[in-house]
C-alpha cells in the first residue's frame, strides 16, 4: 500500500505540472471572468521614454544586422534610447557600434559575464522603462509599443515578450524540433500565468521593466532574467506577458549545444529556487507562491526525480502485487522510454520522423536537470560560459 501511495503521488506531480496546472489556470481564469470581466483592450497611451539595452560579447558576425533591426523598430525617435554593452569583447564589436551615433557604447576590458554587463549598463539608464534583449535575436517592428502600452497600469512592474525558436534550414533535428515545441508549450503557460496573475520568470530574449524597480543582480547569478522578474513580483508588482512582442532566434546547432544550454539552465534553476526560497511561503505570497511552486519548483526541482520513482514503484507493484491496470501502466512506461531511445537513434540518422523526438526531448530535458543539479552542488557552473552555438542565425537572414 505504501508503494502504491508513493507511485500515485509521484504520477500526480508529473501530470499536474505538465498538464493539470495549465487546465486549472484556464478554469480559474474562466470562473473569475464570469464574476468580474476585465476590459482587456488597453486605452491609447502616451508612450513613455525607454532605453533598449543589448549585452554583446564577440558578436561581430551578426552585429551590423542586429543594429539595423534595432534602429528600425517603430517607436517615437525622441523617446527611444539605445545602449550596447560589450564588456570583455575582443573582436571588432566596439568599432561596429561606434559607427552608429544613436547608440551609446559601454565597454570595459574585463570580461565578468552578462550580469555584470547589465549592472554596468543600468548605471547609465535614465528613462522610466528599460528593455533588455539578446544580441542574437530579431525583434518584430512593433514590439516596443506593445510592451510599453501596459505600463499605464501602475501595478505592472515588468512586461515580457514572446521568445520564438525557429529553424530556417532544411534540416529537422531533435534539438530544433524539441526546443521549438517546448517553447510553444511554455508560451501557452506564460499566457495563462499572466492572465491569472503574473508571469513567473521572464525570458531575457525580450524583457522590459520599470527602471526604478531594478535591483543590481549578484554577479554569480546564472538566470538573471528569472531572478530579476521574480524579485519584481516579490515587491508586489505583476509581470505581464505580451505575445505580440516577439524575439525570434534560431534553434541550437546540435544536440550537444542544446545540452550545454539545458544543463546551465538546470544549474541556474536550482540556484534561483534557493535564492528565492522565501516565495515558498504561500501564506505570505498567495497567488505568486502557488504559481512559483506549480510552474517552476515542480518543473526544475521535483518532477525529474519523480520519473524514476514512478518507474521503480510501478515495477515493484507489477512484479509482486500486479494486476492488469498496473501492468498496463508499466508497459506504457516501457514503450515511452523505448520511443525516447528510438528518437535518439533517429536523430543520429538525421531522420525526419519527428514524432519520436518529443519523448526523447522530454527525457533529455529532465536528464539535463540532473547534470545541472550536480553542477549547482559542486558550484562549478561559471557565469562566463561559452554560449550554445545556434544554426545559421535568424539574424543573418535579415
């Protein structure tokens, strides 16, 4: 009986985190709107002054086109300012930026990581709103207006855009298919999170906030965008999600490059949960704690460890106390992991049969969290990481 209880608790956690949480949010939003229907159409606003901050490290191959995309964004020119921070760059990035007088260049010789670069850049931001984006992304033309309109609400402390991962090559591999599908799923959850109360963790590819809410981030932090956005929530402000503001980037160049990225995220996830552990107090933070635990804590710190518990407990039950039901569940688990193995084999063969990439990417993603935990416990995940290579950058097609 104890083993069965363990099995069902572990299975419920997995199903709740990946499926039921989104369904529960949908129902909560639906019933709330029956009682209190909000006008989701925003009134015309006087757009605030804002500064777009881009952290750059040795991006000479794409920097010209990134700058052209940045300068072409639709926003009143007298209200838009640009800061490119290139701390530690050793290529021609500085010379490229200096050709554009509208862009303020900030540079130090020492490479101390993205967090230090952002902290450095924030000392020069004078506008009420600041927008962060990555150097390897393309922004849609109206993204800044879409983000800025939400600040008419004084309770909104930050607004996150949508990250889109696409693959413009003919090749369809497990990294591209898995990453793209995962971000579609995450985008749906972010939309529901935002509509219910707040986004719990913004993607740094496109993220805006009120400048006066910025708190300098410790330089050892791995997931700076996540920590910044959750600290804004802790102060009592909401972080909204605006799907009409998009940052597009290409998928990882290979499974090895995707593994590099996922392991770092795994290490950063455990670090962030520890740093933000006060949010586990649901009696103090209410809705925010509910979302933080349901969406992030379970995903990063609990679900990966439930998978072997489900398999082993199901094996024990089927072997010693089995019936048709538990035997069927165990067979389904075996088929799932065999499908994941087949997905891995097909990826090595450059197969275009994408259906098996989904179970493999799920197993791969959770395995990377184990590796991330090991790095977190050893404390050897440096902020000065070599970023994951991506397929011919989306930015090179502009």
